[in-house]
């Protein structure tokens, strides 16, 4: 599949360079999945507005890819345009003072944000420790851990709707809850603004260090995965339910339930998206059969799937 000629012409007229038939597997953490019809890399707010206008006028589907750490892209890949955010949409600016507000481009990796936070003494962003996503992905997923969730430091986002209209939405507007937020359909977050706390930076770094060491000891970080595959059901842990269902090590092709952490599905051999999907669906069915609980996916399935 490829882009229609009218969409390709409209992108060119809007000065939005694009690549066709782009492999995506190396851009996502599971390292599987097919190509995108087209990839457009957008480096400014104005370019993002133009992209949304072109896509909506030509009725081309658009998918914004962060770091791909919470996505299973189908083996057939993604039809339409995949957007990557770079330049000023992957940079930071901060206000003055002891507790600056930091505005961060949605394309910035959280690990880069944390390293800038350490350098500049910005505290209160520890909820991002150990999460390999981008700022946009963290807002979309309300990413977090025992150290807190994205909606705590987040003040507002600036996004661009499907028709190219910009809008600022607060944390309340986004109705953020456990691993989800209500980012309007088709809109793309350009920047997110966070409130820092002015807490003791050294004390915060010590907490993060202990937290990261514990993760390394308990998670299969040496193999491709998307972290926790399922949300924890109320009052329980998805990993516990999967383990007591006897599913650790359950395998289809190169995809298997990790022996180290049962809520991780890892790619430990040549593997396809179909293999990973088959493991996930088997886990859902088997946990429900044994315990009466239907696990809810944290990871998103994207692209064209053959049902
Ligand atoms: C080893 C490992 C450990 C992990 N640990 C954690 C953890 O502790 N806590 C946790 O919450 N998650 C964890 N994750 C999952 C993942 O890192 C988070 O969900 C992260 O927030 C996803 O960000 P991303 O940039 O990779 O998003 P992607 O996977 O690229 O995309 C996820 C969704 O966000 C959307 N999105 C991305 N950018 C934007 C944007 N600019 N505007 C609108 N929508 C956007 C995408 O379209 C997609 O729907 C882990 C993953 C791995 C691989």
C-alpha cells in the first residue's frame, strides 16, 4: 500500500517532506510489525498544524508514534501517515524561579527529560523514572509507577486537533486515570507543561536510584517487550493472576510470557506481531477461564489486522 497521489501532492505543497513504505519494527520496543505507508517528521507547531490540515482535507489516517514502547504494530503495518515529532517538538523551555514550570515537546524521550531535570535541578518528575516512552506517550497513557503518575506534575498540554485547530487542555480536561487519558480522537499533543516542586534534588535522585535498581532486578529488561502488557485489575496484580494460571513461559513462535515477570510478553527469538498477539489473547482467555477476570490490555494494537 502507499499514499494516494493527491495526499502526496498536498504534503509537498505544504512543505512537509515524507518517506514512503517505511519499516517500523526498529522504531518500536517489541521489534516487530510491518511498514507505514508514509512517515512525516514534524519539527514545529506550525508544521504540525499544516500536517493535520492536509490529512483531514485528504481524509488520510494519521497515527502519531512516540517511542513505540506501548504498541503492537500488525505485521501488515499502518495505512496512512505515521508522524514523528522532532526539533522544537522534542525540546524543553522553562520559566524562572525556584519551582519552574517546564514545557516539553511531546516527542522528547522521558529519559532525556529526566537527564535535563537532573542537570537543571528540576524536581517532581520522578514518576517518569524507568519508563522508556516519550512525553506525548506518557500523557496519552498517564504513565507512571509507585513513584506517581503523569497527571500529578502535568499542568496542561497544547495539542492540535484533526482539523488543524490548536487547543490547550488541562489535566482535568484530559480526565486522566489509571493508564489512560481522554486525548481527543485524532489530535496530536505538541507540548506538555509540568510543574516542578522545588524539593531536595539529591534526596530525589537517591530514591530514583533505588527504584531503578529494583526494576532491573525484577523485570526482563534485556529482551524486547512493552513493559506491563495488562493493567492491574482492582485489588489485584495482572502478573500474579498470570503466574498462578501457570502461564509463565507460555509461547507462540518467538513470543513468550516472561519467566522473570509474568505481566511481560517478550520477543526472545525471531518473532512476529501475530505471535505476540496470540500469546496475549491466550493469556486473556486462560486467566478468565481460571479466575473469572478478563484482563484489560495496557498495550495498544495498531495497524491492519486479519481477524
Ligand atoms: C521495559 C518497559 C518498561 C515500562 N514501564 C512502564 C511503567 O513503569 N509505567 C508505565 O506507565 N508504562 C511503562 N511502560 C510502557 C510505556 O513505556 C508507556 O506507556 C509510555 O508512556 C509509552 O510512551 P511511548 O512514547 O512509547 O508511546 P507509544 O508506544 O509510541 O504510543 C502509545 C500511545 O500514545 C499515543 N501517543 C504518543 N505520542 C503522542 C502524542 N504526541 N500525541 C497524542 N498521542 C500520542 C500513540 O499514538 C499511542 O496511541 C514500559 C515499557 C517498557 C518497554
